């Protein structure tokens, strides 16, 4: 893409009209202003696409297999581990990493921190796609995916934690779509439509906070249904929800740093001036927020161990593993974030963000898979399940990239700038 | 004007929050008071009597029209079967299994029958977000496949690892578990097929309250022969199926760490905060917003620019 | 499993009536039946011919008949009341052990009959509990099919291929 942009001064598309004054057509906007052959050429030239192709070449048949022959054909069909990677990663890890939307929404809209405005839309998009793909993972995992709407409309079990998750994720998805509609309207060339969204944006933001607090917490609370199955160090009947909520804060912030880092490095042609120039500053700001959240998290994790008097567990093998998770996944990135903020070392903050994101994923996998059934045996997911999980993540990556390439996420739509 | 807009949004939001609170608030209190039906039925399983003949397994298979296993029910080698180092468990082809335990110090093996314990306050039921489970007045925990979405939370929630999933089916999967022969027997006052088939009367069907009294009497009349505990009287809030054993329960495969409170109790911490967040958050964060942005140029002024741009 | 025929019995009792006239005496081996046909489970199993004579010659009556044959109870719990109980009219198992379906409600009136015999097994349970425990201890047959040959319906139930 970079090479093509160098050839053609019209590119990339940054507004409603071309340099010549005539408006880009929808087709041109979809094809990034390239001819079909040029578009395919840039697809071919990108080695990442070949990797994606390999993933899909195996993954798509596996997906068909899952829908034709049932879940048992691509997983271990375990009755002891009802939830595997699809939920362990796809739901329990994707959702906290997608807390970015409500966090930056709160920062910019609610606390009026306009200095984070250039990264707000990326955070919103990261949130929306994360949630959307959590639902996609769910649709692969649910035994009867065609009944997705049953908990909403057909048969309601309002006293169940999952009922909350279902309603809140569904509602929050709508909120996030509404929050991102302005970008879509700009791209469509219908900026006037934004007006109605703007009017309710504060309401949307507050709704986002409520819904996020509850469903991030609810994902943790789901494990309180298994007080005898999940290892006591990972389970805290009292504080589970707040652990999940708090780790979602640095998970979400970390993910925005990761995403913006990748975009800035590999899609620099797409980044607008405001985004490029403020990114270092914003990264350090997010890093600061993340380190505070991590510190809070560490304290409440400690409180949980003390509250349930689980000190002796720390001396066991599980305890060592637990301390490793906390040490590598939380303490290390927290220190790095703190040092980065103090020294103004943006690169360090970025490394820390990668570790923090890994740490949150690790925690969720530990909770859902590894420390679950700790008294039984360890289920290692079937390779097909792992491949399918990667395939869906690749799809997430493609959709993410597709949108960032086109919609004004990391740049300002020119018409808007006036 | 700008002030008004934000105030209106806040009001609107507050209203939405209240409605949301009313609509979405989980009925934590209500769900805890699952009726303990006074005349509900149960089964008392006496491990000292079971000889591992597998008649109950065969009867269950026939009654519930489950798939035929590879080995006949007269085959006792199944007791040697292990998977992941564990003995047989319920799965989509069997609602009940009998496992053999060689307990040190005992001159003969002991057998334990596994099936749904039909909890008084079932975790599967309270974790189900589509209300697929019902605790009937007769004591059975039954399941409605027509509304189930296959999320398998009930399997996570069940402390006894009982519900299983029909993973083999892509188009009509469902939870597979013992239903106390509800549709074919229990609701007509008849005992379940496995109980009827038991030659040793190791399974005794009756009103739960009576069974507890009988269990206590057996223990009292033979103090050396029984553990002084009826497993299931209190476990997980009490179960309709209960057990007597001559050896400590953990030595015959029972999980003795299961709390005596219903599983739902550990979830209530979270359920309790839900209405709080729904009602307090809107006002709290709207307040934060006003505090944080009062002196600044309100963001909403962008609207005008936006409109002008559009023209 | 279907219920056995209502008319079916365990013991063909030949001599019960005669012995009634000597209530204080224990019953005699010679008075006992040679063999007893047990056909309670005839849906799934062929009838079992129980060699009563052989058992009676080798074991005391109260090993099986509790105290009903008049020779005092074997079990200490029964002994609390029945040490001197005379022989009863009907010593057959089915005389006391009915085909039970559910656990009876414990007595509320405090009478001995309902207070102490509430956990009395049904006939199927009584026979198996009585036979199998002893067989295990004395080296008698304990495998199901050593006593019970499967009927065609039984083979179907247990999925035994021919």
C-alpha cells in the first residue's frame, strides 16, 4: 500500500472529494481508490495475507466440519471442561481487551480529556470489534447458535449471571455501534447524520460505563458458580467481579497501545497528523492509567488471598504458577509502565503494553482452563480447536484492518476538518 | 442551551438507568428462595448394599432409550475403564454409571452409583439464563431442550459433574442428564427405573424427609457399619438423592469439599451489586462529568461545526 | 422392569399349619421343604430353584429366618424384643416381605410394629440381601447369572448377544 501511495498522489483517501474536486464513489472508497488489479496486487504483495490464507485454508474446512458434524468433531467434547478455548480465549479474553471503548469514551467524553481525542475512535473500534468477535466465538461454541436470541426474547432466566452478560453485551454492542456511527457517516459522506448521535453521546458513554462494569464483572462472577472446581487462588467468591473489572481496565488500555503501535508502524500511511503527533503523548497517558489500574488490581488480588486466608496455597505448585502469572503478567508490566512514564520512554511503554495484554489473556485462560478442575486432570485443547480459535482471530484481524484502512479511525475526514 | 442539552441527556440517562434497573435486575432474593417442596421424593443409596450388578444402568438405558453401549451390561470389566485417570462418568450415552472402589481395609470392593442428585437448589437451574431447568414438586430436576442454547454453563455450575452435552450432534444437540424418570414414572408416583431394577434394595425410593430418618436409623442401628453422615442431606444445599457409606465418602469418589450452602450463595455477592451499579452509576458518573467539564468549553459545541460542515 | 405375577410366591410351605400347635418349640429341619422355586423376576430371569434342604442342613434356621422359626434371633438388634418369640404361622419370606415400591413413612403413633420395622426390605431386596451376603462369606455363587439365567427379555435388557 505504501508503494502505491507513493505512485499516486490522490491516495490515500482522506476525505469526501479527490484532489480534482470530484467526490470519491462508494466503490472507489471500498477499493481504497485503487483499480481492481492494483487492489489485488497490493493484497498479493503483503506477506501477512499469505499467512492469513494458510490459516484460512485449514480453518474454513474446520469451521464447516464444526457446523456439519457438531462440536464434538473439532473439540475434545469434554464433559469435565465444558468451556474450551472458544470461550476461554474468545469470550473471557477478548472482552476485557475490548474494554478500551468505554475507557477512552469515559476519558474523553465524561472527563473532558480532549487530549486523548485522536485515539478515541481507535479505542471505540477496538472495543466494538472485540465484543463483536466475542459473539462470533460464542456462535461457534454454542451448541445451538441459531438460538442466540433465546435468552433475550424466548425464554428468560433473569436470575442467572449469564443473563446479565447476554443482555449487557448485546446492549453494549449497540452502544458501541452508535458511538462509531459518526465515523461511518463521515465516510459515507453524510456527516449531518452524526448530529443525532452527538446529542445522545454522553448518555451512551454513561450507559457504556454501567454495562461494562456489570458485564466485565459478570464474566468473573460466572466462575463463582464453580466454587469447588476453580483453584482457590484464582477464585474469590467475594471479589471475582472486581478482579475481572479491574484487569479489564489495564487489558483494554494495553490493547489500545498495542493496536495503535501496530497501526502506527505498519499503516503509517493511514495515520492522520493528529494521531501521529499525539501518539507518544497519549501512549504515555494510557500507560500511566494502566499502571494505576495494575496497582489497584494487585492490592485487591492480595486482599482476596488474605480474605480467604489462602497464604498456604502460595507455597504449592499452583501457588508458584499463580505468582508467576501475577509477576510476569502484572508486576512486570506495571513496573515497566511506571518507568516508561517517569522517563518518557514510549518504546518501553509499548513493550509493557504487549506484556500486559498477554498477562490478561493468560489470567483468563488460567481461570477458564488451566486452574479450572485443578483437582482433576489438565485438558489440553484439541489442535482443531486451537486452529479454529486462531482462524477466528485472523478474521478479526482482517475486519479490523479493513475498517482502519477505510473509515476515519486514526485520521480526520477532510470534509469534517473544514 | 449547551447546559440544557447535557442536563437533558443526564435526565434521560437516569431514566434509562432506572428502567434498565427494573428490567434487568436479577431477582437475587427470589431465586434463593427456591421452594423446598415438603413432600418431594428422593432416593437413599446404601453403598453397603450395592454389589455392582449394573442392573440400574441397564434399566436406565432401556427406560431412557439411550444408545446401546458397545459392551453388554453384564460385562464387569467396565469397572477397570479409566479416562484421564478417572473412572467412568455420565455422558451423552448414559445417565448413570456404577463405579467400583477397592478401599484399603475392606475385604470386598465398594460400588458407587453416579447420577443426577437432584439438588434442592440446583446450581444448573440457577445458572441457566434461558430457564431450561425446573425443580418439580416431586423432586426431579428436569430439563427443557426446546429453549436450551447449548452454552453449557450448567455443566460448569454442577458441583457433581452431572450434566453432559450431546457434542456428537450438530443439529439437535442438548444437555443429557438423569431426569429422575420424571416423564415416564415420577410424575405418576412411580419409582425410577433404576430403583425398581435394584436387586439389593441399595436404592430406596421415598419421601426425602422419610429417607433421612431411615438413613439415620440405619446408622444408629449399625454404628460400626456406617459413616455417621448422610451424604446429600446438606451438600450443595441438600439433594434428593442421598448416600450412606461404610467408609469415608472421599474414599469412594465423593467430593467432600462441596459446601453445605447452595452454589447460588457464592454468586450472590455479585448479584447483589447489580442493582447498585444500575442505579448509582448514572448519577455518579454524570456528576463526575459535570465536575470535570464545568469550566471548560463544552464538547457539545462541536455539533455546530459539524452541522456547518455538512452544509 | 415389570412386576412379577401377583400370585407368585417364594416358598411352598408344606408344614406351617402343623407346627402352629407347638408354638414354644423351634421348627424342625425335617418339616422344611426340599426346595423352593423363586420366580419373582421372571420377566428378565428364569425361575430359581432354591435347595432349601441343603441350606437347612448346613445352617441354622435363624441365619435366614430371623426369629420366625422360633429359635431366637441371630441379629442383636432383633434380639432386643424377639429373644423368646415363638415360631410364627407363616415363616415364608413373602409372609413378611412385600413387594415394596417406596420407603414407608416412619410411624407417628409410636407403636412397635411401625416403630421398629419401618426399614423392612421388600421381597426382592430381602432375598438378595440375605443370600448374597452369606454367599460372599461362605463361598457360594455371587455372580448374577450363577443363580439367574437370563430370559430372552433379560438378554435384551442387558444387551447380551447370543
